[in-house]
């Protein structure tokens, strides 16, 4: 199956980013994959209690307040994703 993805930039609060990263790590997936799954559930109405999910994310904020992450550099993964996103 060929996936056609569109790049979308959003601005998240630091606490949102931390919560997403923790949950993604717990599930063994990337932050982007977690966001896609959460969006699919919300859009498709699979989650009858979205408020409960959002509350759970809110409750997890601040669990790692001193976490420092080095800025990303362009690497082969970035080049691969760029080719995917810009494919004809």
C-alpha cells in the first residue's frame, strides 16, 4: 500500500509535546504516528469519549519537567520523508 501524506505544521505547547512524546514512547511509536491515530479516532468517531482522552493527556503534563532535547538535524530520515511528501 502506498501512503500519500501531506506535511502539516502545528504549534504545540511544551506540555503538549512532552505528553505526546511520553505516550508515543509508551506505545512504541513516533509522535507523528500517535497524532495520526488520535486524529483518526476523533474524526471517525471511534472514540465516544474524546474528553476522557484529552483529560488523560492533560493529567500527564509535567511528568518530566526537566527534560531537555537537542535540536534535530537534517538526516537520512528527513530526506526520505521529504521524498515521500514531495512525490508526484
